[in-house]
């Protein structure tokens, strides 16, 4: 997120948002200089077989509608654009249309999105292929802009795609058309129809935020300069942050990565991670920049002024290391280990960065804790909680994220074959967790647990939002009564007067409760976030809550990683599952879940029976089917097999290991 969780509430932040573009501009402005751009590499190239660029002329109507056809009663205007300075309008009444027909030059599947506001019902947003209806939406009455998506449509070279806005019983305003490649999303079914609808909506919505590589769009667009200061060619990326800015943010991207992984957006995840990694230079004191434009090279100017003055927040440094390890497990892609830009970032983030930013608080000889300055986001802050005026040196979200980065570094080093380095970082993680629980977090529980220290060394307790819930979410709080009491406190505070008013903050709560064995509470918060999707976002020009990208991506990730308990390990050809179905949900299944070069179908019936099908792949996977409680055996296709009982972070589980070859279906269940 940006300087702006707080600032964007002000009136100045409510001006027009950015046009997300697939562009063929008439006369592009010169691009703004890219400060210390990340080098281009093969990791930023479009994946083989990716959809070909599909160019829409003047998608934001800034050139007066070049390439669009207008009937009488329609045109472009400047009265209330969604972004930039112009929009397309249709007067009230029947028979009017604004349309553009694009000829496909390559093969691909696409979805097409647009921001639309209406003064009444009866209008339509439609796609036609070679004159035949392909997709359409009857527009609701909504005077504020909402983002609507149609598709997918499949095109081959020579196909003619018509994008049309048609009039109705009230005026229609349209702006900011965007073409995205259509992801082959998994399919979810469940005994609970709400979950099925939720996943379908979230997967479709998340897909609509993905940029089509090779399209051209604005750079450095934000609320100050709504049209940007130039144009650039967009690389593999997706929206992660406010839709009025032409870039993605480290914090948002880290939280969206699991959902993107479940949707198969691996090229985008790697390109974006690498862009952040390449920006974490010695000149930046090993902080990655806070936000990059969609060209994956140019630092987003609203958050970057010069090498010693840019937005930076300590937890993001460590989250990017953790998420790179997670992306490696989704894909098995060795470049996460072998790419020097990525590997150097992991090392600097967990070594030099920590040393450079430790010193305000004495943490003893055995551990180091990275710190913020307490002087504001352009000087480097310790916490993601930008709405607090506390001068934090150390914060719960930063130390929790540092712990996870150490674990990730250990796993990455082990995968790279460096056993000594892996053991060293495993030791650092253990020592940091011991120190947190024995000293750093104090002796109190609930409202009395320490969740930060000021630059004067004073401990802070009470509700800190991100620096509260990140501590159990990152697993640094030791299991036991103290952790359970703190989880109760978080749940109560998030429902009470201290609840965040921005929906994207609440998207962390399901992760927090899934990570700590409370699926019922996690599901409660998933349902709450989904129920709020059509409510106006606190930044009114952002659209509805559902038009904030983090909402859809996290619901996808929480279904797969949370409810289904999927932990991929493509490099080891291993898939671990554990049902986290809440009470009242009888069964949940997913099909076409892609991990590495394989695809799977998985179904949980309650928490005692799981079925896995290895639908396609080149080699067998080891399935680690986990169940709650201690059991000596598990039935595998009706035959009792010895099982292993483990206590994982305070929770007793039973695991059975089964080889599942491509084409085979296996059922594991408790007696």
C-alpha cells in the first residue's frame, strides 16, 4: 500500500483514477526518466504461449475517442472522468452506442474490463466476435464508477472483437478499458453455495487486474497527474494497490502472491518480485522501492523522490523474501535460486539490511532486529500501520516478517545445496522466536502483549492493527494460552471500535486465523470481506471494496491455502493438504489446480476424508495427507497404512505419505 492509506482519505485523493490500458496511442508523450531502473532480463519476458497483445485505441478517451465509433447522443466529455481528463458518455434513451472493433493479430483468450457509471437501468456493456454475441452485461443503476468485466473470449488471427457500450433508461459514462489475458483458473465446488460464488467472483475479478504484456500505458499516473508523465510498454504484472496509480506496491503484491500462484500467474509473480529485488541496492540501504510502474522498471514517482527519500516500510523487505520462497514452491522454477538479482536480494535483506537498520533498541548479543526511524514513511517506518502516529523503532509486523524471512532463507539455501547456510538461518529463526516470546513481547497477554517499541525504547501494548495481527499470522507467537488469548483480542478489536475502515486491512484476518488453527473464525472474516465487496470503498473514486485488487486475490489464496490447506512443493514433487473446513461446510473440492508441471483435483469431505487426483503431469507426486489429532493408521483406498503423528506449532496432526502417479486418484481417510 502507499503513502496513502491515510492521505487518500482527503479530498485531494478523491480525484480521478488511472486508466488501465491496452493502448495504441496516437502520439505518446516521452517517458519519464527511470531512476536506477531494474535491468531487463528473460524473467520479464512474456511466457511462451501467452496471449498476443490486443490493442485498443484510446482506451481512456483522452484523445477524444480516436478509434471509437459514436452514434448521435454520445461523445466524449470532461465533466466527471474516472481517470485522466475525458470519458465517453451516452445520453438517456434507447438506441445509442459507443463502440470500437479490434482485429486480433494473434491467438489468445481475453477478458475486457471498463469503469462504468450509470444514471439508471437498461444500459448494456457487450462484446461481439465477428458480429456474434460473445458476452454482455445489463448495467445496474450506479452513479459512482464500478469496474465491470466481460469474457473470456477466444480469438484467432483475423477475428474482429467489438467492445460496445449501449444506452438505456439513464445516462451511461464509460472510461478506462483494459484487456487482460484470461487465466485458466481452477474450479471450486462446495456444499456451501456461498463459497462457490465467492471463489468464482474472486478468480474472475483477480484475473481482470492482470496486464497483457506488450501493451502500452501511462507511467507515473496518480492523483496529482492523472494522465501520468509519459508512456511505457507494460511487462508481466498485475494491479496491486490503488487503481488510480500506474503501478504495484510491495506490500499489496506480497499479500496477493498466493492467490496469483493459485491462478497460475507465475510469470507475473516472478517478474514483479525480481523488479523489487533489483531495486534493493546499497544506495537504497537495501530497501526495495515501495512501488514500481507496470513496465517493471520505473519507480512510481509519487512514492520515490530520490535514493534517500522514498517510501519504505520494514515488513515489506522481509515479506518479499518469504513470498519468493513461496513462489518457488508453486513453480519449481530454479531461477528463484540461480538468478543473481534474486539471490543477492535474499542475502542482503536477511543480513546487511538487518545490520544497517539495527541499533536504536538493545536486543542483546544473540539477535538483531531491523528497525524504522520513527520519522515517517519517506524516512523508513517499522510498521505497515500508516494510520498511527507512534514513533516506532521496532514493530510486531516487522519482527514477525523477519522471522519468516529467516525461515524462507533457510529453505532457499537448502534447496540451493548450501546446508551450512540453511542451518545458520534456521538457528537465527529459532533464536529470534525465542527472544520474541521470552523478552521482546513482554509477559502480558491480550491487550497487555507488547507489539512495538518507540525510538525512545518504550514498549507499546494495546491495539496496533497490522503490528498486532501480523505477530500470530507470521507464527512468531509461541503456541499456548497466551497466543489463544491474543487471537481472541484481535478478533474482538477487529469487530469493535478499533476496526480498520479500509477493506484491504481486513483481508489479513482470514490468513491470521487459518495460520493458527481457527478455520471457523477465518471463514467468518472471508464472508465479511465478500459481503462488503459492493460497498463503496473509503476512497470513493476507487470504486467499491470489490474493486480493490487485494480483495479478490486474497479470497482466492485463502480458499486454496486456507480452507483446502494446500501447501505446494513443486521442486520436491510434493503436495501437502489438510482440510480446514469450518463447521457446517460438508465438503469442498477444486479442479485444475496447477503446481509445477502438474495439475490436480482435490476434495475434502469434512476433516476426516480427502481425495486427490493427479490429473496431468510428467512424474508422480508425493501426497502428504494431513488430518487433525493423533492416529496410528490412515486408510488409503480402504487399506490401513502406518501414519506419522507430529506436533506442528502446537497442533497435533497425523500425516500419511502416498505416491500419486499422473492419472491416479487416491483417497485417504481416518477410520
